[in-house]
């Protein structure tokens, strides 16, 4: 069946709306007690699916063999009373110890642009509202059996908490309480001046706020072999959106009267890395200050370098190219070996290649543009979008990633976001020799890395127009060897258009499910019935013994329910194994949803309004729960470095155990509002049932 979705939500549509206390019973459930799913297999067309508060809708998922909730926004810790906040977005899992699986997710939250979450108090005494990064510890044995039992997740929850308790800002300083002179970059000028938000937007819950960490990502140490990749277990995250509206005063008709500060004059948005072992989050200005959807490390193929995909928004300045960061390990910002007596901050950042590096943008040789159907090279136009939407353009082409002249100079040389690389991609003097930056819309959401540690490649969701692009660096290690310790002038790459942004590019098998709320005989489509991706957002690459599978989530504002689906890849070519074909997994939300019409929710009493939902990322935790021939689990030592990926790749796709998240603003009332959890959603565990 053909499936399509609506246009991407505007930021204002995504953020506005109230969370009324509709039908709240006063009962607060503990983590894992909610057993109903937000996700649905099809429209709720039976009374048992659409009229019982606290019950699931249609759960006859065609290509999912088992699925159960692990945690739901608004649930509270049974011991501490601390609530899980939302939306859930970037998520991962790892071993806290040999008996405990730690699940982490970040809550995509926007403070007074949405609803302030309760304050997180750091060890310094500083407080933050906005996004939280929650951890939930599960009994490993119980989690391994979870999908095969009727027990709620609460029966295997051990504890919950936050991933970090210290934060360092863009100036390299530990953030202190505002009353003690503390600063946070999104409202600070380079000279350290703190700029208050407009009166109507000022915070009441905390000193500062972190603005939506979105597709946050966990990266383990030495993931690609001894000494290759990052040196520590880390959590990467970045503030997402330009927040100029928080500095604007408006009249009763929402007309802007005054903008108190141009946000391009501030330090911009923080890119952060959490030292998980020490529960400390460091702002990393070398990664940029312009706001990202996701920071994703890929295999550098060399022990002295790191490569991180920088997917996201360029502070709303368009057009801009796709970007990566290349960093050199062991060096300070000036390119000298980091001193033995350097601070703990600099030692950590240096050994992970996060002090000395440059941001590189995708560029094409000038003669390549014409082969892609682009007759005029114009960096003021969205040339990448023109390529994505040209059905006749070739599927593969050569390219390079090249830097601008800008390079971060160190914590003692702070610059406003406008003085970084942000505005340079369109400048004539910044174009690489014989090349031009291949610029397009900056709304690119999740990338996904190839789990095969012999490869140096990733796939990028092209969210604005739709479609997916793959990027293969070939023998990347050889490029770094030739650079001889310097940052390379360019990184050659082969680009592949896996799914074009055109009607007919993708048809999903739905197994007679995925029926939209708008009428019988139609399947999860928008009214135009186009067969393509629409606003792809979440993305995860699963490598199994019998298949390479992409798990794709969309974020389009579909009135009839958002989709989660699977695409099977040919790992040799990065093309779809079956041209133009994928498998529908689940849908959620939609303002026309019959469950919304009847004001029912997965967490009883939390219905707030009929609106769209969004799946937003997956994680593979197969190796954490797999057992060896003797019935024992793999130890943390056996799963270290590339060990986890090897175990995952040894098992069939339908034996993989996965987690996912769904954001559901429509279930943000009742207990969710009462505990200041902002917007509703759920974390769930599932296994696939693909026709392999």
C-alpha cells in the first residue's frame, strides 16, 4: 500500500498548546506501571481499542513480534518520587554492572516555549529546567525475559536518576547558581554579560534552561578497536533550536514589539559531551555553537583522530551543507600536546579529540553539479534539495568534506555564534579550491552509523524534503595516515541517494494494518497518497546475521498518525535490498485519532488534546540481553570495545531486542502536568517480525 505524510511541523506548532488536567484521577504511577502502549498497529476502530482509559489501542502489529512499555512520561521513581519528563528522544542502553542494564533517554523540552520541567539541581547548586537526561536501571535477567512475560516493567526497575550532576559552560567554567554569577551560553554574550529573557518568557523553575537535547547519543570507548574511536564512554548531545523568541516582547496579538538581543550575538547553543564515569557534562565549542539534532561518531580508522557527524540546524541560517567534525586526539586547542598538568576538563576533552579540530562541510567539484542536474552553482540556493527531488538525477556521486577558515581558538577566546563557521558556507572566499559547498535545507535530523567496524560510513535522514542519503569514506584511515598528524585538507566521500524525495520512491508493506483514522481502506497516508518518506527524523542502523535494517521514524504532523518503519539495506551498495520497499511497524497519534476523540490515554487521566505524535529513535540492546551457549550473559569485559557489535551481528534480525521512544503531546495532562514533566511520551521495548 502507498503511504505518505503531511508537511514538517513548524517550530511554533510543535511547541504551543496547553496541558489541561483532563480527567486526572490524582493517582501517580511509578516507573513501569503503565502497561498500555502509545503505539498502535492501526486505527482504533473497536470500542475496546478506543474507549478504555489506560488501555492500548490496536496491538496486532504486522512486523513486530512483541512490544511492551518500559517507562512512560509522568511516572515517578518509587523511592525518590522523581518524575520522568518528556518528550523522550535520544535513547540508549548499556551495562551499569553485570546484573543491571541502564537505559538513558533525554527529554526534549523547551522551558517557557512549552512548559517548564521541574528543576534539576546540580552539585554546584545551579538549577536547570528544560531537557533532562534520565537513567533507569533494570534487572538484567528480568529485562532479558521481559517481552515473553505479562509482568509490567515496574517489576524489574531497580532505580532511576540523572546522567550528570555537573555542567561546564561554553567558557569552560562550571555552571554556578545565577545568584553567584553563573552563566549559560544561550543567554550570554562573549564578554560574559548575561542577557535576561523577555518578561513573559523568564524562568520560574530554575536558574537556566537547556534547550532540547534532541537525538542525544551514547558512544562507548574504543568502539572500533583498541585505541580507535573515543577514549571514554560518553553521551553526546546538543541544544537544538535558535531561541530568539525568548528575547522578544509581544503585544496581545502576538506581534513582536521588541527583540532584546539578537541571538546571533550570544554564544549560541551548546554542544555537550558527558563523561559518564564522572557524571560531568562539558560544553564543547570545537563541535560548534549553532545547534544540532544529533552528534554521531563514526569509525575514523585511525587511533589519533575522531570523526563526528554534526546533523542539524546551523542556527536557522540557510542554506548550509551537511557537516562533520574532525578532531585530533591528545592536542589542546592550539594544536600542541595537552600539558600533563592540564585540568581534568582539558585532559578528558583532549583524549577524545574535542579540543583541536575543525568543522567540515559537504562540497562537490564544480564539474559535478551539472551531472546532478544542477546547471548553476549558487550557494544562496538549496542545491541539495533540488537534487533530492529530481527523480532523474544519478543515485551516486563523488564529493568531499572540506573546512572553512574558522577554527575554535580555546576557552579563553570566546566568540559569538555569528563569528563561527555559521555564515561562511555561502561566502565565495570560503569555497574549497575547484569546489563549492553542496548547500541545502538545514533541517536534517538523525544520522545512523554502520555498526560494521570495518566500514567508515553513515546514513543521513534528509528531513525537510524527505529521503535518505548514504556517505561512504572508503579507507578513511589512509586519509588520516597521509595527513601525518595534521587536520586533512579534505575527506573524499562517495554519496548515495538511498531514497529520493519523490513520489513513488518508497512503498510500505503494511500487512492490512496501518489503516488511517480518515476512513476504511486507506493506510496511514496523507490525503495526496504519495509513496515517499515525509519528514524522516529518528534513524537507527541494525546489523544482524541475516540483514542490515534501518529503523526510520517520521515527524510530519500527520493528522492520521505518524509512522515507524523498517528498510532492509544491501550492505554492499547501500541501496534498498528491495527497491522502493519497506515494512510498516507502527503508528501513533494524529488529531483525528479515535482514541483522542474519546479522550483516552495509555497513562490514564493524562489525555490533553488530539494532536500528532512522533517516534524518535531506536537502540539495539541485543548483546546486553543475549546469552552464551552455557546460558550465561556476556560480561561487560566481553562486550567492551567492538564486542557488543559482534554479538549483535551474530544473531538474526528477528531475534534482536530493541528499544524505541514515542513523543505524544496529546497525553500531557493529568499526572504528567502535575509532576511538571512537560510533554507526554513513552519508552518501549520491541522485537521485529520481518519476512526474512
